[in-house]
C-alpha cells in the first residue's frame, strides 16, 4: 500500500511531525531545539570575541614593533586595559617602577623582581584563559548529549509505532509511517544540534590554545626585556645540584 502524496508531504513537514508526535517526543524536540539555539548563540559570540581579541592583539603588537618605548605603549593603553596583552605590559611596568623607586637593585633583588613579574603575568594568563574558554562547556555538553537524547526520542517513537500496529490490528505502511517519521525526526534534531556544537567546540578550543600561547610568548618576551634592563639573566639561576654519592665518599 502506498502513502498518499498529502500524507508524504506531512511526514516531511517539521511542524506537522512535532504536532502529531507523542508528548514525550515533543518534549525531547523542544529540549533539542533549545540546546541548538543555545549552542549557536555561544558559537556566534565566540566567533566575534576571538576575532576582536586577535585584531586587538595584532594592533598592540604592531605598536610594540614600531620602535616606540614600552612606557609609551603602556601609557596609550591606559591604567586598566581590557585586553590581556596591554594589561600584562602595564602590570610588569608597575612592578618595575615600584621596585626601582626603592633605589639601586642588587642581583638578588633583580631576580626577585623577575620572579614577581612572572607570577603576575602567569595569573593574568590563567584568568584570561578561563575567560576565553567560558561557554565551551555548553558546546561540549550539547555535542555529547544531543545524539543520545535524540536516540531516546527515536526509541520512544518506535515503541509508539509498534503500539499503533497492535491497536490497529494491521501492519500497513499508513499505520506506522507517522510514528516512525516522528521518531526519526527526533534523531535528526539531535544530530542537527550536536554537529555544529562539536565543530564549534573543537574550533574554539584550538583558538583558545593559540591565544594562550600568544600570551605565554609575550610574557617570555616581557620578562626578557625587564631582565635586560636589570642586566641579569631572564630567569633566576637554578639551585646547585646536591652532592653525588661519589663526592660524599671522597669527603669521608
């Protein structure tokens, strides 16, 4: 038995599939639709944010490479910059000025200053990393859970299809086509929510890693610049190694 053209068109109409679905399947469809809209909102927000962050970083790095002094670039950025790169520069120079105001620094004091700046920059990088990764958890959950939620709707719809067969007492296509279409539509909605979320999560995770690497690289350059001003190594010298077993025996 063939399905009439009008019925076939109804099977392909998302609104019709939703209206004729079981209440459980309808709730699943609504949940998947909300998850999809939420994930797309995060994707659009992250796309604009990463574009703005990278553009601002490019502008800042061009200012540094133009030959201007670090103090001039920091003054142009203001006392509390929004972007992490100028904020790192302002923080490092503030620590530098505060320490230099106490007088001439010894080598030990210079090493302590570099360690202090390093901790301050690491703190900024950690906070910025958390900020740029905010929202990626939503994409991860949607990408992971949506296919299984859609599959649950499919299983529930197929159970309804078998119930319709038992109630009607026949197995013709007209009896089971509607419930099966509704069941498969739940799976399609689950995949439609999961695939963009999965792609967005991986793409923005890579972008966040690259941006964190950019901050780490600038922190190393900034620490080296301060060390050159002090005339000390860019990192405190490592402690001497413990005496070996051989040297202990010789000492005896």
